[in-house]
C-alpha cells in the first residue's frame, strides 16, 4: 500500500499572537480564541485529536487522551502573508519580508503596466477589496481604467468588471504585471479580482479570483516529492501559491465546501505522495471581513466534515491540519492578517498520540512529510513523529 499525506490549510486560522507580533502591527490577536466565543463554533473532532492540548489553547478544554499528534508552530519567516506562510510550511524560510506598498505603487511599476495593457489605473492605494469596487467601480465602468490596489500584504491586486474586462483578459493583465513585478518589486502575489454588477449598490466580487505568485526561492518538499516520482495533488489555490513548482496535478475551487469535497474524493484516487489543500474562505470571506460568526460556522463545517473524513482514510494515510497565518475577525486595529502561531494536528491509523510542544518553524511540517514519505529533503524543521 502507498503512503499518502493530506495537508489541509485552514487559511488564516491562527492560534495566538507570536512574541514579535508587535513588529507587524499586531497585538492581542488570536483567531481561534475569537471564533470559539461564538455560539456557532464547534470543534469536537479537532479537539479530540488534540487542538485544546496545544500550548496556549487550554481555554478550549484539553482532553485527557488525545488521539493524534499536535504542536504549536511559530513562523520563522519575516511575514504574515499567504505566500510566505505556505512556503515555510513546505520547507522554505524567508528571512526578508516581501515588498509592501502602504503608499501605493511607484511610477516605475505603473508606467510600464499602463503601456503594456493600454489602460489607465485607478486607486493605487491599500484598500478593502469590497470597498474598492464600491468607491471606484463606477469610474472603472465609465473609463475602462483598471482598479489597482494593495493591502498590508505583498500583493498587487487588479479589479475589473467581467462585463467590461472578460476574466481571461484580466488574467492576461495579471501576467503582464507579474513580469513587471520582479527584483525589488517582486511582490508575493498578483491577484485578479473580477466583479459583476452595474453600480456601486450592486457590485459584487465573483469566484473567478486567480493568483499569480512568485516562484519559491528554493526547492520545497513538493519539489522533492515530485523529483522522487511521487504525486503532488494541489487543491484550491495551492498551485498558484507555488507558481506550479513541484505540483503534478491541480484543481481550483470556489469555496471551502468544494475544497473539502475534492479532498474527500482524493481518498479514492490512486496516488502516492501528497494531497495539499487550501481552504480560503476562512481568510477571504470571514477573516478580512471581520465576520466572527461566519468564521465560526465555517470552522464548525470543517470540523464536522473531518469527522467523516478520518474513518475513510487508508491504513498508511496521514492528515495534517494547519494554517498559514492569522486573520483575527475580532481585531479592531485593522482588517489585515495577524502574526500568529499556527496549529499542527496530525491524525491517521498509524499516528501515535504525542505532544510536540511549541516548534520554532512551520517547516516542521515539511520535515515530517519528507520523513514519512521517505524522500530526501533538508530544511530547518524538526520531524514530528
């Protein structure tokens, strides 16, 4: 029987501020604690594995005999964004932060972008994705200019109405921006943000978002698995985050529910290696929008789904449940990501219950995956099994 590892990233589901959170503009942030206070929150399955036994999570009510292995992982990279978080999960530490643009992008970026696309630029400021289309959408419809904006993360985002700019054309504009944004302006992601509607009152973002990421600076455990002849199946935005590097097969999703169903379907696929899933709704729909109840309901849905997933795992399957950063929906300081520890929960028929305390890097996941699959890969993480 072939060994398989399922890595499921609950995008932004952090478990408490890290010691250096203040350097990233964060204080008193704990995504899990915030959602746990909502009546919609449920954690029976993850709590049984060991969620409440992780360092700092005692408020959830530790269980006497957890069924899985668990730990709290600290981010060693200098960031709190999706790209850097996933890279570190896969074994690559980023000692320098990716560039951010609190005052907008400079002309040396915008001028070649305007020339190559033949369109003007609106906004060029850090902005909420829902608010930016309300404030600039009608002008975009009148002029054809593209709405370009950023956030506290290292992103260059382009919003356009699908009736004016078809999604494939928007994706091409993103590819143009990706070629421009290199070197000192090498942002982590260029993101297409299509929307629909006819006025500010009814503009609405669609599910046709697409990310165009930097190539990881070094080989990840995904590359090591692929080089060893194993399968690397990416679900959700994983393929985009790694710019396709190390991925052998991928599928995009439009919701957490779809991502969970595709992960469940993967149990029946004949593969040997890694199935890597990102569930983005936690971050995109609930964290950034500071929707505590929505986040709590999404966690309850995942926890219930996991209860169905675990019994269907094969004898040599393991599942690792984690996050990539925080996005505390109760945070009053801003609507951006929060610098937080992430959970490590590992379960499966062969997994021995164990408490691995607090680990100094997310890369413990890459080390554990490589060790379990028996593939050569060196990184700073400790094997947790």
